[in-house]
């Protein structure tokens, strides 16, 4: 049974930085396409960024391009989301997901809260 363990959320002032980490307990990160999602209060969960198993292709939504960066260190079995120049509108619960299937992802983390104060 693969369980995703997330860490790195917290409270930060606007303009600050945070790094989220996601590691698959009982699994091997290098096997999976991985994504970060976020869900703000009262809003749908949306994709933030994705990365292929080898890390050669990444995708970021327009609103975070140039500020966020998804990466992976397969030797450490971990996927990261580096978040810089944070804005209050980035406030949300962030979720890691691995193993893309048709229509979704097989494994999900428990979510980590990111709060950006103005």
C-alpha cells in the first residue's frame, strides 16, 4: 500500500517562500507522474504543476509560472514544489498525487495547509 507523505506547509508573509515535499511510503517515486494540486476554501481542487517520472517534462499553471517550480530527486524518493514570491491568493490546502490514471491519480497525500498573509 502506497501512502504519500507531505510536508512543508505553513504560514508565510506575502513575498515569502515555502518548499513542499512529497514522498511515497511503500512506493518508488521514480515510477510515477506526479502532480501538486491545491484547493482554496469554497473552490474546486485544481492542478498547480506536474512532472514526469524522469523529471524531463514539467507543467505549471499560468498563475504560478516564474514563481513555483516542481522538481524531483529520485535518489531521495521525493518530489518538491518550491514556491517563491507567494501571494495571498496562493492560500490553499496543497495536495500531492502520484500515478496518473485515465481521469485522475491513484495515490493522494493528506494535504498540507499553505497560508499567505498580506
